[in-house]
């Protein structure tokens, strides 16, 4: 039912190992056929990634260099990472993809039966679009001749995409822009993958709540961004709540955290069975 797409560069390989363990523990019900580990870095880092990290899911792991997509990539890794997520989802013929950053770690079991209805509607909620993403909203609205007011939840990664819809979005964007999709996306600079996808869903379906639902039944992600270290106590409390299914810490935040805060995070993950967290 749901494949995994995760994009990684060399510095993130230790946390990728922790993610692999978290998927082996908590992703058994996802119906995974393939785990696409996309390298947003030199192809040589592939030798540092061991499919055995994924346990019983090891045979599903495909390590894909970005050169496999036969297109140039910009030096800005934040931009290239986003288009790689879309390109990887487009090659999956499972029904859905769960888009992850390498730092995204599952901390409880995920069961699609709880957030995908029998009709295929995805219950991950809707969100207001933050002002910082206004340029992305404007690009998307102009591209698809819509007025995008909301974006699909639950907010950041992990994010559930419908793979056929991703393919249709790439095709429609290519027709409208008369430009190679990855080239056009990267040249926009301020465009984000989830807002573009949200806009296309609205364009395709006439609204967001046809393919998706405004109710979030997936759960809560707790992501610590680069500038949120001062909110650690609150963030850590949120991580330990029963409805939290995924956690992550941005690498810049990790560098700025106190040793005690890092140890709290590691011990929390180890308690959830993610032993590789000891090496973070």
C-alpha cells in the first residue's frame, strides 16, 4: 500500500540507520514494496548504507543515486531534496508513498487502516499556509489557476502522497511550463514540494477534501527545526505523548543542543527500541 521515500546526504547516514530501525519496528503494517533511499550527494556514499539496517524490510531497500533521474541538480541541497522526493514518488507503483527526511524517525506503529478509508481518502488533515511559504503558494496558484488557501497535513514530514497523482502533477506541470519538471521546479527556488502537490490536488479534484480529509487520523509529528532549541522542553514533552508517531531534530539544532538534551533524545529513542540512536 505505502512505499517509503527518504532522501539522504552523507552527514545524515547515522540518523538514516536509526530511521531504518524505526521502520523495521513500526512500519510492518504499511504494505511496503520498496524503500527508496535517494542519495542527494556523491554516488560513492552508497557503500556506507547497509540494507540490513532495515531488518525484515532489507529486501525492499533500493539505494538510488540522483544521477538515475538524468537531470542536473542545483547546489542548494534544500531545493534538490524537495524535487528528488517528488521524482522518487513518481516511480513507485504502490498506491501511496510516505515521504521522509533521513532524520524522520517513527516512534509508534503506523497502520494505514487508521488513516486511509476504504474509498482511498487520506485522513491527514489540512493546515494554514505560513507567511514564509507565500512565494510557494503564489507560484502554485498561478501555475494551476487556483487560489490555494490551505495545504495538506499533517505538516512537514512524514507526508503521504498518492503516487498516481504525483505522476499526473509532473505531467501537467511539464505541459503548462513547457519545461523539464525537475529543471523548472529547481529554478523557482522558493517552491516547496508539499505546497505544489497540495495545489495540484485542489486543481485536479476541485478541492482538497476529495482525495484528502480535513481530519488528521495519522497522528502528530514533532519536528525540532534549526531555530527551536530554546523550545526543547516543550518539544520533548510533545515527543513523549501517545499520539506522536514521528520525531526529528534538524542537524543545526542538534549541534546547538546541550549534551543533556541530546542524551534525553537518545534515551527516549532507545526506550522505543531504536538502538542505533546511541550512535547519534
